[in-house]
C-alpha cells in the first residue's frame, strides 16, 4: 500500500473536507480513520471545512453530541478539545463572520 507524503495528506484531506456541507458525516469518517491509525493530526484537517454554519457547529459542538460521546469513550483528553478549538480559530479568524461569532460566543463555544 502506498503512503501519502505529509503535505499531500493535508492537501487531500483538506480539499475533500472543504467540499463537504455537512460536518456530521465528516466527523464520523474522521473518527473511523483516527481509530484505525491514531493520527491526531487528522483532527486539524477538520478545520478545513469552509461553510460558515459548519464551522459554527464545529465550535458549538451542539450537533455533534454523538461524536462527543464517542470522543469521551475514546478518552479524548482536554488538551485534544483545546487544540481542536485553537485549530479552528487559527484557520478561520481572518473570516469576519467567524471572528465575530467567536468573539460574541466565546463563553459558550470555548472548550470546557
């Protein structure tokens, strides 16, 4: 089996995720991939999602209840949740709509 070089892996995942409109389907696929190879960097690729509503869902975690439950079962550490939050801010803070959302909803959206 062929292995992707790191920069091709990021390009491939990000472009595939960027094309998605629904975050839930992607989350399930990413969790399956993570369970198979334990590559934590794969969660950074989730921040490539481009649709503003999906980014807000990603920050809120409201529609990801099942995923959050899976994450608890998989023993996600608090640092993993913080990193996930920071990855999204780094990638999307230049988008005025997302930055405004982050600033207005910081207390509710920050990892607990």
